């Protein structure tokens, strides 16, 4: 039976979950995988936290050098988060010839070329299933399960925090602020939630997923990003009346014009597959030319779901040789050769206020003259005027910007309250 030694860098929530799975399922892995997996070393600056997680004092390392020089360690698991010192530690592990498993989406999205080059140079493995969508095996699906397909699109809910917040706003009618506080109280959102609610987390993930799906190199700077902080309960209620549910979507599409990559809130039909993904759950829709559409769904975060993805990579690394390893990503020099469509096309759900019904015609005229067709329009009397809801046909971003400018300049009594994209 093959013996496999593992080191874990960081014993926080995810590291603790990984440690728990590796230690409690030791006999299970012997029986089902024919592998004797042992945690040989842990690196955690808070020694008491390491002990609370179950680590014995004899395996707690004092520094990264102790970890990479340990002859019993074959695989290093990095679950520290952030770019530094995680990057330095990962590079040291790879330089020592040890395979690395990481859940660090920010590090991987920003530094994947450097990490992969070091891994190939030293014959080490580099695995990152847990960087995207928690326990959902999306990375392995893209790398090992979709080889017969040219992928046309990827669309998903890939951030559990924002999905939980939007679910509470939708089902309970909470304000954004109240829903966020509820998420923080339950541990679904950080005290500083910016990475999630501003869309950075989903952007890191989409950069990785789109690069794999489209055999391109999509940097995080090429992904259009818009968070959920401006969304109101009134937006969600108005959308529900029209048969829509609001989600923070990550979208990647491939066409003759190039690759389209964007993260933003969007209304989707209430009867669509993604509309039923609630709370902290995640889901990804892939569309391949051979298999058609498939959807993967599951918990997108948490100690055990993410730990499950990490341990899956540990098992995979232990069972596969790195003698032949095709490049996972295109060379970073090709990034400039990957045309990214910035003037993408989508419909809009627009809420406006006006002093009277007489302004409705002006709104429609301004949109039509800007190249934005109106599919439906609804007006409702309110104190001091009318509330107008417009659903448009798909149009380019530039056309919507032109329409907004025209409304501002020619419809003095009209105010655009919100304009949210629609994905049918």
C-alpha cells in the first residue's frame, strides 16, 4: 500500500475541515483507494488553534523550511488565503519537488503562470479544484470530463455569500444591509465582505474557469465586474412581479468575435435551472458542443465541502504521475491575443420615476433612438408621479449607455432608479 505524507499550511476553517477529513477517513482511504494517507506536518501561526483542530504538538512546524525539508511530506496543502506569504510558501514547496494542492483562488488567479511553470520545472503536481465552487468538482470536470467538447458557454452562481444575501432579500423581503448582517451573524459573510459583495471573489473564479473552458488565458483584469451593493429589495420585488429572480451571475461565452467574461447581478426567469439555487449553494451550467448542457451544483463554501475538494486533489495527486502533464493554461503571452468582448449584448430591466404618464413616450423614444428596443413597459402611480418599469430587448452595452445619456439630457423629469441586466 502506498504511503502518502501530507502537510497543511493554515488550520483555519478550511484547513481544519481538511485535517478532519484526512484523519477521520484514514481507514476509509486505505480500503477504497489503497492509500495510507497521513498528516505529517502542519504550519499554523496560532499554535493553540492547531491543537484545537486536532494536531499534535509533534507535527506542528515552526516555519516553511521545516515543512519542505521533511522527507515524509509528499504533498503540501495550502489553505492560507491571500497572495503572501502563501505564494512564497507554495513556490518553496514546488521547488522542493513536492506537489501542491491549493484552495487559494486569489493566489491562483493572479499567479497561476508562475506557479505552473515552477511545478513543471520540478516535476511537481499543482492542483486547484478547491479554488472554485467549493465542493463542486468543476475543475476536474473541465480538465478530465469535457475533452470531447468545445465549450460554448459557462454560466453560474459561484459565490455563496452573495447568493445567500440575495436569497434572504428575495424570500424575506430584507434590505441589502439587513440580509448582509444576517449572513455575517451566521458566518456566511466576512466582517469585511467586499471581496464577495463587490464581485472580486467571483471574478477570480471566473478567470480560472473561463481560461480552462475556452483554452485561453483570461486575466482577472479582463473580466467585467459589478457587485450587488446597489441592489434594493424594491428591485427584487419589481423583478419578481415580471417573473424574474435576481442572482449574481458569472458568465463566459465564446463566439467568433472573441470571449465574453463578466460578473454582475442579473434577472433570470423564475423557472430556469439557476433560479432554484438558493442560500449558500452554488451551481455552474456548461454548454458543450457534444454533450449539450450540463449543470453541477452543491455547497460552494464551508469547512467540509471545500475540504472535500482539497482531499479529492490529494488523492488524485497521490495516484497520478507528473511525468506527462499538458499545460493547463495558455502561455501568458497569448493573453493579448485573446480578444475579450467588452461591448457585450444583454437585455435590461429598467426602473424609472417620472412626474407624469406623459413622460413615458419620451423614455421609449430616447431608448429607441439609441438602438435599444422596448419589449414591455409598465407604469404605476406613486406619490408625486409614476413609477415606470421597462424591459428591453437585448442590445449592446454602448447602446444602453447612449440611451441613459439621452434620457438624462432630454427627459428632465425622469430619473433612472436602477438598470439590471436580464439573462433569459
